[in-house]
């Protein structure tokens, strides 16, 4: 997302805005429930900020971490945008990754296109998949399209392109470094699809994470996916929450619902009753095949809302266990395995301080737990969640089962020891922010 300090609740409401009339593709009928690429069934996802991942901030420097990540159990690498960043109206010294100046090139600060292709090939050779962050809602002011295809852009009363503006929230927002694309223009649909296809065809990536996806017509994403899959099967993640995006366009949407609860629990503002209500009486209904991304942090959360230390303190691992075992696909934000405890600067060079990997064993255990147990798999491939009675609102317990495989999770949602008992079971106790997982031995 372009970096305005945009609250998640405001963003979700903004995404509900209806779109203007769409090209003929929007009139197609409903499709059967979506299947997913086989390698995603029990996968996890790991977000990479190339600029800040290493002191060098290059593809080649990041590539040195690939064996370590694969050993930890990482399956899907989500690379934040790697294209050149706009200079005109740039924010800060280095600008926002989401102000794309050229859709089919790489930021020379990160390396060359050949470096990028080698990175993708190396990751795939280790058994990982690579998806690229894609910004289709807006471009930098100095993207060549603003001259070559000015008709593809939204205009003000004077007929000029202008900063992306949002007025749906309590206060207007102006993303001054980017200008909005006009999705009423059919030629834009073709141009954007061709740009996406370039990366799949020429670099071999495995899909996309699509920025502010609900601000772009769903029918575009559906049509683009059809074209991309003529090249190879792809995995698509939407930075959005709307259930209809799961029909034909996207495999996975953001689980903002749970991250909000995780933060509230860590601050003592919510307990097991909140989680129970969220899963037993969800405010939004999703199809069974929908993957929901579960996370404790990502680039927006970290840079604009707070570090893990600020959000969770000692509750961090307890919330990470929930993110990895509740229905959905867990995300690890690059650096969390090192105990990332600061907000990373967005427009400046601010590399992660790799002081060892104190959380690597913890994540290795969580990711293996998911790989090994079909009950914890994603979407229709995993088991439903059954909340278990504990007699204590400070302890959340649940069970998931699939084809004879069962996993039971218990988490103390407070900073003091809690005693509880599952139905028919003995009294148990969990220390401050402690957790227990019962799963078949492997």
C-alpha cells in the first residue's frame, strides 16, 4: 500500500466503494468454487523488503538468506515491489516502493533484471515460490504511461492528473507521490495485463500480491488471471477483505480481523470471548475455499502502526501461535525471526539488524506443524475450527480435524498464570502468555 498512515478499519470501509461501469468481462456469470495450486495447500508466506533486508539492499545480498529461509520452512516469498521508483514528487530520500515508475523494469538500487531472474530461479530450486507485489491502482507521476497514455489516468477539473485522494474516512488523505489510474478505460486493462504477464513469462514468478486490490475492478483481476494462467498456474493474494474477490480472482485475502483482535488481546482489551465470537459468528461470510492471511505484522503494520514490541510485548509468541494455527495461511514478516523490535523506515535506508535468529526455531516448529498436519492446511484443504470450553475466558482453546488428523491448541491470553480444564479433562495450567499444542507425533 502507498504509505499513508491509513487505519485498517478506514481502509476496509474505503474498499467497499462501488466501481464505475466495467468492460464486458464483468458481465460473465458465476464460476465454480476456486481450486488452488497444489503447492499452496499447506503453505506459509514470508514478506521480503529487499531495500531493508540487508545492508546492501540488493537481490544478490538477499539471495544469501534463501537456504536459511528454506531450512526454517518458508514456502512462498512475497517480494515488495522491485520496480524503479518515481522521482517526481518522491517522498523522502528513496521514495515509496508503491510509486512505480516503470512496470517492466527493476529498481537499479536492487540490481539488474538478470539478478532478479537468478533470485527467482534459486528460490524455486530450493522448493520455494515467489510472488511479486503489484501496484495497479496508481503509478508514479513520472511513469511513462502518464505521457504515452494520459487517457488511462484520472483527471481533475483542469484535465490534469492529480495525487491519489481518499475522502471516505474521517479525514481526507492525499498520496502525493502517486496518481490514480482510470479503470473505465478498456485499453488500460490490456496494458496492465500485459505488464503482469511480462513478469510471469520472462522471470518465472509464481504470482502476485496485489496492492489495494479492491480499488481495482474485480473483473480486471479475473480476466488478468485467465491470461496469466495461459503461461503458468499462479497464486494471487489481494490486499483486501471482500469475499467476492475469492470467486475467480484471488486465492487469498487479508485477515485484518484477526490482527486487530491479536493487538487488543495483547493490550488486555479482548479475551477468548472475542476470538470465539469472531469465528463462530463471523461478521463476513467467506466461501470454504477462501484462504485468509493470518499475521501479526507486515510492512504497513510495522512502519505505520507499530513494531512487534509495541503491539505485543511478551504476548508476541502467543499471538504468532494463533496466526499459525487458526484457519488461514500464516505470514512471517521478514525480520521477525530475528526479533525485529523497531519500526522500519519506509522512505529511507533502514536495514534490519540481524543479531542472530532467536525466533528461528520457534517459526521452524510452527511451520513444520502446519506442513505435517492436514487439519491445519489452508482453505478447503484444512479442518474447520471448533472452539473448546475452558471455563476461563482468559484461555482460548480450539480443535481442528481433517481426515483423522486432529490438532488441539490452548493459549493463555494474559500475562499471568491461568488454570482451566477442557471438557472431560483434568485441570491444566498455562504460564504467562504460554501455549500448548497437541498434535500427532511425526
